[in-house]
């Protein structure tokens, strides 16, 4: 692993590069440009898009028989458990999936969280929150908050909960932390944010600078996502755009993003707000023409390196290695 010159970056930001996987990365670039880039737009057939995304989810991610998936027994929200062998039931990753607030990728996200669970002898609660446009904001974050409260009511200690999410799920994760704080509830041990979308005003420079290099998103696609999910008068609400919230007393935060994706600066800006509020925060910008949420593609050498750093971060802030 090589480390580029980081002297011009804030002390909590690091650029990382791992060699290898060129042909896999090229394949993903081509696949996403053909199958995804430009598909998000106003007036799209959402039901057709969901069927296409579900088919892609199955083709891209083989079923993982080394973990078990089962429905969570609750009437308050929809969710499933992903459980690793030899798990310690008190260790819980609350995972909030991405998908532009409108789509699900059950195999992909179960595999992503399941790999973490196997390494940590933990289990993940995957929240199947209500999707837009049928259920606009704040329905999804309401479900995520209900899931967190349900874990606490079930006897799981907050210090044994790790909050994690990617893309739209990263937005929901940060929004959930703002809600937890406002409610006076105990914070989770830490949070892992994979390329979160944090600002519905769309003012991050990388939304323009990286549009041509990003193999998945376009500016009009992100505008469409915004329109399907929320109203303009809500865009500055911290529960919708968590960039604008108060980060004081947040738990440790780890951000990971690709250096060439459109959402890159969302992580940098949110981390800057958290750092200014005294939060223990780290940002990792991964280089090498990696796609949005590259951590979901487990065969990439960059993914293996990034996940190793995620696991080390979780271990540092949960001390699960020292628990029976």
C-alpha cells in the first residue's frame, strides 16, 4: 500500500492507493457506464429500474452460504439479521443500505456486512426501510430510528452497536446520529460511512469536477434522486442533509470514498464539520479509478485493504477483541 503526499490535506484525511486488480476495475467501469450511468433521471420507470437493479444484484453477487439471513421479529419496521458463525449476539452492526433511497441490493449489502460480521464474530441488522418515491422523507429515517430504539429495548448496549451505511445509507446513518442526539439517547460505539450523500443543496464541488470520471452518477441523476425523495423547503434540515447538523458529542466516524467519484467531497465536508466540533474523525480517499461504494466488490484488492482498515477502526472503538 502506497501513501501519496498528504501535506496539503487536513490531518484527519489520508489518500490511499493499493496496486492490482486493473482488469477487474476496468470491467466494473465499463459495466456501470453501460448499465447504470444516465439511468437515474426524472420521469424514469422506477418499477422497471428496480427489476433491473435486482437482476444486477443477483448477477454481481453470488449467494454467501457462510452466513445466515433471517427476518427480524418485529412489527415496527422491516429488517433481517445477517449472522456469522460463532457470533457474539451482543455485537451488532446496524447497517443502512444505499440505493438512492429508491432501490435495494439485498445480496450485495448482505455480503458486504456479512464479511465484516465474520471477521468480528458479530451479526448485522439490515434495515429494510421504506423507499421513495412511495414513501418520501422522513419515512426511511423513521424506520432506521425505530430499529436503533428496538435494539436498545432488546438489551443491546449502545457501546456494542456499530452504525454503518453506504451512499443513501450513509446519509441515513448521519441523520440517525443527529436524531439519537436530539432524543438524548446513548450513541453507538462508532460509525462507518461509505461515500455518504450529505447535502441536498448539491453544493459539493466534486459533483461537477468528477461527473465525467464517475461511472455511475450524473448531475441530472442526483437532481432526480433529490426530487423523488424530499421537498425543496426541507433541503437544509439536518435530518435530511446531515451536513448542516451539530456534530458535537458524536461517536468516532470513519469515512471512505473513491477519489474520482461525484460524492467524494460529501465525505470531506461532513468530516470537516465533525472535526471542527471535536469529533474523532478519519477520512480515507481511495485512488485508482474505483467506483462508488467499491467496498461492495469483495474481489478487488482495494476492497480487501479498505475492509481491513474498517475492521481495525471498529475494533479500536468497540474493544470487541477483548470481550468474551
